[in-house]
């Protein structure tokens, strides 16, 4: 009975462990370990490696069984022992592709492994980037929501002071409604931030497999080194994938060129005749004769060479695109960094000072409550906006480092 009672608790343990909040590094680790797309790419690598074992091997031998010189007319027609030439035959034939073709097949198999491994690296990098951005979005969405909750709490405290002033007769009855109106406006803004939290949590849950995904700890602080990133562009997984496809195209050219060299086959057969006659053994050698290369092999070679040029040009275009994207991302990072500096050093301090002065003026009876509350709301919005700008900087730093600086060989 004790075991029966404990079984539901034991079954719930994995879910409980899975539902724990994740630090930034733990989220990345879980996503790269459990993401179905990464596992699918890894399975593709295994499949390609397994298939490469057969590359360049000799083809399977061929077994042939038959009857030769079976009479169909004359006195011995339709008899197996009426003619001295009739015999039952069994033979084996083995093909031997030319060595250049076999080497080319092995080279292409190795190139395909490189493509599969590069695709796995690209997919892993993409999952890490998406997970990092989802974690950052949830982290800052919760911080913005907490900042707005502080404003709501301050309005509750202000409501108590209004009630006291109403009781003393120093405030108009209509002023009691102003904090409630502002709280309603804050509630609308809070609903927007709650939606941001829910969307960010949904993204993080999809990537980590945790249905109750949450963040734990502080956001990472990443430095952005533009010159260093540019110097290592060639080692990025996306370009490594294009390089692997260039090698595959080159291997296809070599394989097409190998078709101009003859393949050959060797066969032997044993013929069993009537006991009155002797048995027979035959040996054959067959050699391909690629005499019509200008119309058969040469056009295919030209096609594969064009494919190889296309792969090389695609790789060059890919590098240019990445460099251009890096420059654009660095420009966005510089812009967002400047906007964050402006918010921290100017906008938030000014909004805070104005709110303090307006509340002091309200306390001294020199300013109406509505104006003082608007200044308080402006301060909250400035602080929330500063967090949004900080999130933009963090997203830029993560996007740049995890796109142009992660997973180098």
C-alpha cells in the first residue's frame, strides 16, 4: 500500500524538476539538448556517416543461372540430353568500377558528412540564439511589470492620504477619483506587459520543453567586439555550411570526370552437360568503352562544373551578406546603447525630479492632484521605457555574439 501511495508522487517528480526556473546558461543547455530540430539534425549526421561506409565499395557480385543451347526444333527438340551443346549453367560476375570513380565516391561521401555536420552546427546556433532572446524577453518583461506594480502600490498609498484630506476638508471630493482613474490607466498598461510576459514565456517553453518556463538569476553582460567578430566571420557555422556545399560540388565534378574512365567486369560460369559429354567453364571480361564523351560525359562534366561555380559564388555572396548584417547589427547596437545612456542619465532623472517637485507642490497646495499624478505616471513610464531600452541593448549584444561569435571551431 505504501508503494501505491508513493507512485503518484514519484510520477510527478520529473514535472516538478522540469518546472524549476532556469538560469540563462541552464536554458541554453536544456534547449540544445532537447530541441527536436537539433536532434533531427544530429540524426541526419548519423545517417550520412552510416551511408558513407558503402561509398567507394565494389558493387555486389551477380549470380546467373540458366540453360544454354536448349533445342526447340529437330529430333532433339525440347530435350535436355538430346543435343551435345545443351547444358545447365551457373555463373558469377563481379564489377570493378575504375579507381578514380571509387575515390570520387568516397570524397563525395565525406563532403556530405561535412554538410550534415555544418547543418547541425547552424541549427544548434539558431536554437541557442532563439532561446537566449526568449530568456531575455521574459526577464525584462517581468522587470517592466514589477516596475509598474510599484507605481500601483504608490497609488494605493496615495489614496489613503486623499481620504485623510477629504476627512479634514482640505481636498475636493472629486480628487478622490483621480488616483482611481490613474490606477485604471495603469491597469491597461499592466495588461499589455502581462501579455508580453505570457508571450515570452510561451517562446521559452517551446524552446526548452518546460511548460511552466521561468527565468532565474541575472541577465548576462556581454561585450561586443566588432573588429574581432569581423576577423572570425569565415569560421561561422553558416559559412562553414556553404564551404561544405562547395566541397560537395567539387566532389560531383570529380565523380563526373571519373565516368570518362572505363569500368570493367569479370565473370565466370560453369556449364553442366549430359554425362556423355564434357562439362564446360567460361570466363569473360567486359570493359566499358566511353567513346562518345563529347555527347555523354562531357556535358555532364560541364553541368557539374557550373554547379561548382554556383556553389562558390553562393558562398562568396553569403560572406558579403553576413558582413553587411554584422555592420547593420553593430549600428543598431550603438544606437540602442546611446538611447539607453540618454534614458539613464537624462530622461529618468528629469522625470523623477519633476514627479518629486510636483508632489511637493501638491503637498503645499500649489498644484492640483491630477497634474501631480500625471508626473508620477510619466516617471513610471520613463522607468519602464528605460528597461525596454536596456532590453534592446541586451538583445543586440546577444544577437551579435550568438550570431557572429558563437560556436567557432
